């Protein structure tokens, strides 16, 4: 019979383990794969980062399930190929993400904000740029005091913002796949005797049950 009181502790234990793995992966990948600039939407940026960590945690759980299915030494080649393929995809996605992040944004106030194209200029900004043909996007944003909605149409900037966010989330599972596949490849290559010896040493270092067993002799 299903009892929530017995299932919930196991669920919490496994989920806490996945959260730790996901946090480790996200902190490592987040060191170079930064969340896309979102202008003044600070809450949206924090939400995007948290959602990215959730995606990595869930994907790490799926990878662990697959790892448990293929733990043998002969599977190391398969995991190595998976890691190499994931690395190629990661490099490609990262190059596209960085390129779009640079072209879709500009520097302002010690940060980067989303901008539009010349075709998306508002009437006021279009006339202002016609009178100043050599002005750069950074200077244009500065002259409008950072009010990008007065320069470009909100719809054009929102489309770019969503495109960068989708690409950012799409990158994260491939980074998790690459890292965990590489680790699994090394684990599969590790001789079983070495693993057993390590487990035996860990068991020997902990107190045995006999040390706590009281004599059952008659008084």
C-alpha cells in the first residue's frame, strides 16, 4: 500500500543529492556562461538563472539514470564519444550565444542592455540618428539616458531577449551532458578491484557492528 510518509523521506534524500549536483554543475558552467543581458528586468534575470539551475538539476538526474544502465568497462568508449559529441555541440552553441549576446546588446552604466536594429527605431530616435549619422548605439543609449524603449520598439527588443534566454537555457543541458559523460567514462575505465578496495577501506575505517554488540551471557 502506498504510504506518503515512507516515500517522502526517500524522495527528499534523492532530490537533495540532485540539487547538490545541479548546483555544482551550474556554479561551474555559470563561471563562463553568463545569463543574457535583460536590461532593467533584474527579477527576470534572477528567475532565468534559477530556472537554468533547475534545468541542469533535472537533466543531471536523467543522466544519472542512464549512467546506472551503462556502468560497465566496455561502456567507457560510448561515454567518451558522448562527451566528445557534447563538447562539439557546447562549443558551437557557446560561440552562437556569445556572438548574439554582443550584437543584441550594448554597454550602458557598467552593464549590458538589449537593443534593437535601425529598422526598429522609433520615430523620435530615427530622426535623432538621421541628424547624427555617425553616432554609435552606446552613444545613442547614453543620449536617451538609457531609455531604450524610447529608441527601439519594445516588441523588437523582447524578441531578442527571448531568443537569448532560450539559447541560454538550451546550452545548459549540453554542458551538463559533457561533464557527466566524461566523469562516467573515467568511472567505467576504473578497474573494479580498485573500486572494491576503496569501498573496503571505507568500510574498515568505520566501526563495525561487533564493537557495539553486548555479551548475551547469563547473569
